[in-house]
């Protein structure tokens, strides 16, 4: 018998939650979804009802407290709606247009009037990580060695954690672009490492970092919180998150988008190439998103900024063609991975630049999730639904 599906409004009504909360369940794999008519999505009825039964007909909505059931983690950091992520109630899109990653960090870390970034640059714990590793893997090596230069590496007091957060953000950013750590703004540090000189292009880097800072309870943020809930030190919790981030369905997705877009550059007829992908039932890397019915606002924000800065660049002109054809053929819009791939091409950034920007920005969110989890004191311990043999 074919599976039955509900609309977003029907599923949310059955669960007794907002549509945004339904999207968060989908992103965590609790509820399956598939493309519906036009640009809509449909949700598996059996999954929705199983989720309702699991929580006694009353699925908790998001709030400020943290629960240790493993089903729903309540957080005050980020909520997501069709306008994009909101960091502590403030639009990430607006913050990206006018703010910095450092200002975003003080918001997500609940620093109040304190500026924890007013400190000297950190030291590298080891001279270098193996050059053959990818940038994120090199950063993981540096983080693992952090206790060599910080005797308070295992401390969990909030005032010390803010300082650790600053040092680790700067250390990771420097390792991602292979330059010595510095106390300058992280966007400037990355621009310096890549040789990006113009103020407009440096602003694009800053926007990408802020837009990447957090996206609610994605796989890497959950991994960070699980580690932090055990009392693991901050550097170790971030390593746990980076392990999840390396997967091709998460942080490494930008590399696939980059290679796909490079292939589109070589196509004589992009529309025909997309038609063939449609006939082969292939997905479009960098298009669509589980949490957004229409457009990923983060991707649109960055795309608009790239277009405004480089309106006549061949990559921008091609991207506009691809977006139009993709919308007409597949009914979906680009996400932030597509915009990061375009930015890499337009600014002539090195291989893997999208993943680097995503990781450097997401450091702020990971640290925010760890701080919130430490504060809660709860250990995340979900239960498994055993489906194996019994009584053997």
C-alpha cells in the first residue's frame, strides 16, 4: 500500500505544533517528506502519527529550557521560519547585511555588554597539522591539541568559556586558511589568507560567515550538544561537531555543489543539461532545502550581494540562467551552498572555500550550543526503539 502524505498545515495541526517546528522534526529525520504539487512539500502520515504517539499526543513546542529526552531540545539560540534563521530573535539576514561574525557571537553566546573578543591572539598548540589533510581536518587536529597551550582547557565556568570561544574561533579560522592566528576580525583574517583585498569582496566574506553562524539543531550542532552534555570540554565538543560536519550531507555538501557548478560552466546549453538531469531523476546540488518551502533566505541574501558587487561577471550571469531554468523545470530555488559555490568562483577563492566559510562561521553557533548545554546541566540520552529479535 502506498504511503499517505499530509500537507504542512495538516501535519502541524495533528502534532499540535507550529509549521516551523514540523520543519525541525523533518530536519532531524523524525518525519519523512517529499516534493508535492508546485513548490510545496508533503509529510508522511505514519511518521507524523508515530511522533505524536511518542510524545503522548502532546509534542512539546520550542521554549527556553533544555530537555534531556533526546526528542526535542529546547533552545533560545535560533528559530527558523520562511524569512530565514533568527539569532536570539534577530533576523540573521539583517545581521549579515550590517553586522560582523564577532557581534553575532556576542549575541548567540549571551555576552550582554561584555566583548570577549577584546583579547590577544591565541597560540597554535602545535607547529602545524599534516598538510595533506583537508582544512577542516587540520582544524580538528589543532583543536585536539588545545590543552597543550591552555591549562584551563577543561574549565566550564561561563567567563572562561567566552575566552575559550574567542581563542578557538580564531585558531580554527587561521588553520582553515593556513595563516598564523591573529586578533583581527575573522572575516579580515580569512580575506588576508586568501588574498582578497577589496572592501566589497571582504564584506561578502563577512556576510557568508554571519549567514552560516547557526541553523538550529542540525547534525553538527546536535553532536556538539551531546558531547557538551557529558561535560566534555569546549574544544572536544567542537571536534565532535566537526566530525558530523565533514559528512557529504552536511558541511561537505558545498564541495559537491562547487564541482557541479564547474560542470555547468562547461555546458554549451545549461537548459538542456538541466533537462537531462530532470529526465534522469537526478537532484540538483545546491537547490532546495528541507526547512524552507520556497527560497532559502540565506542563499538569496548572499546571491543578491554577489550580484550587486559583480553584476557582469560570467559566473553571475550563468548562475542567473541556471536559477531560472531550475525553477522552471524542478520548481526549486538555490540554497546557501549554491551561493557559496558562486562566491568561490567569482572571487577566485581556493578549492573548498565554501566549506571553509561555512565551518568558520558555524564555529560561533557550535560554541553557542555548547554554552547553552553546559548551562542546562542536562545530559542528552535519547532512547532507542528496539526492533530486533526477543527471547532468544
